[in-house]
């Protein structure tokens, strides 16, 4: 019984933390406290007057997307005192509705924990009945075990009392919302239809701004990598598997290219078909590819022609080459590969801003060069020369215009270097991730899935990424 009671202790301690959260944070949400939120040591927060601050993770443990937004104060004009009162009440009702929704969800979860605790208490009562029925035959160690478990339960009594207090607080909030709703209705009737239409237009404007905000949420700074999830174990030590980041939600085709040089590309209608091996189509390329750093983007395959610095764009729809272009001065044929070799001199990738290619040149002393490509003509739009040697990197990938370099060829893998094409600056980072099968020969970011696709020693795996967002309002721009 030790484990259930320890679990019970952890549960009720969590409830205490929830109570503490409600006492500190809830007043702020409903407008009863004007003090600022305390920032963590690792993140710098901005004033609500300065901009939107958003923390998000692509997925939680249940596979759901999470986004937390702290909105800036809005400097909205008021027509008169009644309009101002209406706006304040609307904001207060909105804040309280959100708070109660969160509290209801947490209360339902905690109620389940309390039910589990009641079950454990029933087990304890049964044990005591056994003691009363057969005191003479009960061993001393059994009695001591029960005593220890009761000692564990005693500190939880104050936590339960606090939980009851929190439940009463929720009831008070519900009552206040009902009162505010009545006041709001009366003010609306008194103001008239014209002001109601004005309020409706403000709501529509807010919805537009929120949609624009969600578009901006596609970009952020990499904070964490979790996983991996092993999708399949197939193929040799080197290879690549991909999905199209620009495909529709219903289009989940997978492309599979094993080895670091070949002509055969296998296509699967879905990830499920890929797992079961139900191949739907095979493409035979006109040229062999080099390395494992290929890219599927907007229905076409981008790859490096074997033993050359030529980038080829191949159409899956027509089965023909749409365009090809050489990268000036780019090393090839294992001149400037990643640390693990495998003809990985030229790395094609994509992010929210389009198609990129990473390579090295003699002119840049073998250090990494980042070039953005025009996806149709394959012309170099702009290039950035970094100071990091390409041969010292395990793999790299782009997120929101920033290149992240890893030592993924090592067991203790991590992202340790990043270069921003927006600011043309670099920094050293320390973002660890689990190299489960000890050798990663392909690591690419998919902006649609918010995930890293990896080929890990004959295993096709996925890593989840967490990005940090700071969004400025139009007034701050």
C-alpha cells in the first residue's frame, strides 16, 4: 500500500499548489489585483503595455496543442461613461469566465484524485477491522505499516480543508458573473442599438487581430526538444523520410529514401501505410542523389545530384526535372560533410520562410554557409557566412529563419549553436535531446507538424519542439 499512499500525498500536495495558484493568480485575472506577474529566472517578460507575450508548446502529453497568451492593455476610446463601464464589465466577465473555466477543469481533475483517496481510505478501514477481529494473531510489523500510512494521511487534512475553501471561492465567482450579466444587460438596453453595433464592430476587429496573432505564432525561438517517438524501424544506417510541409491536412503522404546514394524513392499514402509497409508508388529518379539531406516541398523533391554541387527540383506529379542549378563554390563529394560523412556536404531544408540550403566553401574556410533559394528557379536569394566549421556539426535544421546546429552524432546530443538570418548574429545554446539509437544521419524540421523528422540508425523517429514567442502589437511595431 506504500505506493498508492505516496501517490495520494503527491496528489494532495498538487492540490495545495493549485490553491496557492488561485490565491495569487486568480485575483489578477479577474481584475482584483494590479500587480505584475513575476517572471521566471530563465525568461524575460515584457509589460502588458509593450506587447503580447506567448508561451506555447506544440503538443502536451495527450497530443493537444497548448498556447498561453498574456494580452496587452488596449487603449480604446470611450464614447461616454456608460460605454466605459460596459467595456470594463465585458473585460471583467471575460477574465472571470476564463478563470472559472480553468478552475472547473482543475476541480474536475482534483475530484477524481479525491475519489481515489477515498478508495484508499476504505482499504485502511478494512485493515483496521482485521486488527479488531484478530488482534492476537496480528504481527507487529503489520501494525507498524498501518501506523506509518496513517501518519502519511494526517498532514493531508489541512490540504482537504483548503480544497473546500477553493470550491466555495468558485461558487462566489459564479454568483458574481450572474450579477454582472444582469448589470451588463441593463446597460446594453439603456445605451441603445447604436452603441451595441459599435461594440459588435470592436469584437469583429478583435477577432481579426487574434487571427493575425495566430499567424505570427508559427514562429518562435527553439526552447526545448522532447521525444523521440519511434515510428518505424526500417532500412540501413543512413537514409531519409519526409512529409510535405505545404500539403493539405488530408494529404499525409510519406516519402522514403534509404541509403546515401540511390535513385529509388518510395511513396506511402499515409503514416499508417508507411508503418505497415503498404507502398503506393515508386519513383526512379533520372540521377542518383547524394547524402540524406533531401527535401519534399510543395509537391516536389529537392535533392543534391551525386558527386556534384548541383541542386535538382523533381516533380512527383509529372515525373520530370523542373529545374537544376549548381551552388557556386559549394564543396561536394565528402569535401565538407557533416561529422558522420555520408556525402552530406549539401543539406536542403525548409521552414516557415521557404527553402534553404546549408553547405561550406573554401572561400569561407570550410565554415557553414546558409543560402535561401527561390523555390522555382533555385536561384540564391541571399547568403549568410557563419564562423562554424561544417565538419564539426552533426546535423542542422532551420526554424523561423534561424539555423540550429547539433552534435547529433554523439550519444549526449544537443543543439549547441544557432545563427539568426534576421539579425546576422549567432549564439551558443544548450538544448539537449535524446539520441535513442546512437547515430542520427538526417534531422529536418517540418513547419506543418511542428516536429523534427530524424533517421536514427535505421529507425524513423519524430521529435517534438517547443518554441518561445514574443508578439508585438501594431502600436509597438
